[in-house]
């Protein structure tokens, strides 16, 4: 009788051990699947972040190059405007000088006519 109970106990024990081993295998498989899916998702997100960063870097470089071109154009326009202002100033100076010369010539002419009219 004791041997029968012992054998039954051993059978139940081995069945539970087999069930535990089976559940352990299922659990390990599930953990492996979850970790693989998590890693795949993380890799996907990292890949997207890398692609986005690469795209941003290339767009930034393009923007910097466009800004340099724009800066060169602005500098050329500033130089042209400065040259035009300088030319206009010189023309204004020449105009002022010519008006002074005309006034002086008129004054001299008036003085000479006054002197000539007395004689």
C-alpha cells in the first residue's frame, strides 16, 4: 500500500515537473518573442531617428550653402549701392562746385560790368 501511494506520488510529481518544464519552455519562448519584438521595434525607431538625423544634416548643409550664396548676393548689392551712393555724392559735389563757380563767375561778370560802366 505504501509503495502504491509512493508510486502515485512519484507519478504526480513527474507530471507536475513535466508541466512545469512545459510551462517554463512556453514562458522562455514568449520572453524570447517579446524581447525580439521589442528589439525590432527599438531598432526600427533607432533606424528612423538615424534617417531623420541624416536628412536634417543634409538639409542643414544645403541651408548653410544657400545662406552663403545669399550672403554673397547681399554683399554684392551692398557694394553696388555704396558705389552708386558714392557716385551720386560726387555728382552732388560737382553740381555744388559748378553752382559755386557759376555764382563766382556771375559776381566777377557783374563786378567787371560795373567797372566797365564807370569808364
